[in-house]
């Protein structure tokens, strides 16, 4: 199978490529037929031959240019060879596919003694040549009789290479005026034939217009930077002064609520004396008892609580917390407190003014500290949001001191 694959590989390449081979089994002249450039092509025209009679060519060289109603393509050689004879010249139109258009020979063959076989379709192909095409062929094959030519005709006939891919507008202009591209010199890149060259050849524009335009484009295609000078550096901008940050106003002081409650320390004093415990220790125990398990402080609702409110779901009750309240205890003056009667000293000014020395009643001032036998004022200063929580603390403290003294000691 491998050997069969190697034998059939050249055949497949030959079918897939579009070209001509000159090697034959009998080393004879090989006819070159009009190729079909597409499956639907039935006839075409030969725009020009790129290889002249007697010239040798190598594989890959362009032999001729074929033009159809849809496209313009080059035909390349597949093997090395020699152009023995061109049967149908360039410019011929309406050439049927399969018509012999040339004869190819191998390298080293003597073209003078090489026998070219006759082709029955040659006469039919010659009949299909139009008179206009024959006229173009004669003009192309004629050699100038003199070397002196006018200045106007010299630029058009002095070129040696015709561009292979003119634009569609150039092809349309050549076809409408029955002109051959080989007779007009192109002024485009690499000798490309431009529309201005054809118009100048027809005399519709000045002969020098295409050349002047090409020179202008060539000149303007390069940017002249010789007269450009480096600009002076701009002075650095002055640093912008940063505005002094405004001092934030101190937050307003929270509003404080004052709560107070009268409490009698008689029971707790008696319990402390029986157990021989200091009164201050018993009071501290009452404060710790009142601070335990207080209601949760009222604060702003959390995100979960707000979300539950939107959905209509109940929120979990907040857990009780331990407080840290430390009340102030001040004694209350007892009703009907003792009144001290003090005689007023006689003043010389009173005698001069005639004022008698009266006795002034003066109530005794309350003493500092805790009145064990009477009531004391227990007070708290808390924020407004903790009013209810502080009220619960005071109630618990009073109940512990007045009714639960035995449990505290």
C-alpha cells in the first residue's frame, strides 16, 4: 500500500494543480492547450504571452495571462522547458477550452529540426480571431524602422515590462477603446498601468500629468521634519495648596436622665450587725444582685431584625445582660429635725440702729454619709435610652436592701 501511495501521489498533484508539463515519455514536442480556469469556463482570451518563442522557462514561471469575463489569471509552468512555438498570439479572444495555443519542448531540443505535429483545431481557432485582434497582433509584432522617435511617443514605447494586474477601471478603459496594455507605459509602482496613463495615451489629459502626479505622491509620501524645533519645556506648575482639613465638630453630649429612689437601710444594718459584717460589704452585694440579668439595652435594630420586620417574621428576644450601674447614696433630712437655738451676738451697729437682739431659729443641716436608721436617696445618672433599664435596677436594689437583707449577708 505504501508503494502504491508513492506512485499515485504525483498523479494527484498533477490533477490538483493548474499548469503544463513538458516532459513526455517519447521526448517529443508537447502541445499546450487552452486551460479551463474554472469548471464553468468554456472559452477565454489570451491577454499576453510572458515567454517568447525560443525562450527557456523554469518551473513556476508565468507563461501567459488568460482573461475571462470574471477574472484575469496567470498560467504557470510546472516543469522546466522551452517555448517552441506560439500558435495563438496575445490579444486573441473567444478561444475555446482545449484549443492548442502553443507547443512546448524540453531543454536541449533543437528547435530548428524539431517536428511540430499538426493540429486539426488550428484553422478553427484562427477563424475565431477577430479583425481587431489581428490588427493588435500586427502592431505588437512590428519592429520600429527607425530609432528616432518623438518626445511624446518615447515614454509610451520605451518600457520593457507590462504590469500583470491592472485595475478594473483600466481594463474597462482599454477594452472600450480597443487598446493594448503592452503599448502604454505605466507610471504606477513597479511600472503598474494606471488610468491616468491610458487617458494620457488617448490625449484626454496632458502627457506629463501621470508622471507629475506620481512624482508629487512620491515627494509627499515622506514627511520633512528638518524644520521642526524642539519646544521649550513648560515650567512646572506650582503645587496646589491643599486645603486644611476641617476639624469635625465634637458630637453633642448625650442627654442624661436622673433617677432617684428613697431606700431605708435599717434592715440591712441590723442584718450586718448580727453577722458582724461591714455595712459597705452588704451594700455592694445588693448592688451586684440588682445588676444581674437586667433587660437588654435599647439600641438600633440590626440588619437581621430589619429584614425580619420586612418579611413579617418575629424577632428573637434579646438576651438579658449584666449591668454596671453604681448609684450614689445620700442621706435624706428627717422630718422634725432638732432645731438649735443660738443667741445672736449684740452688734454695735444694731444698737445704733435700734435693732433688738432676736433669737434666730436655725434648722440643723443634714449630715454626710448613710443614715442607718432612716431613709437614704439612691440616685443614678444614665442616658435617656437606658431609663427603663436603670429603673429596674433601682427597684431591685430597694427590694434587696429592705426585704432581702438576710439573703445578702
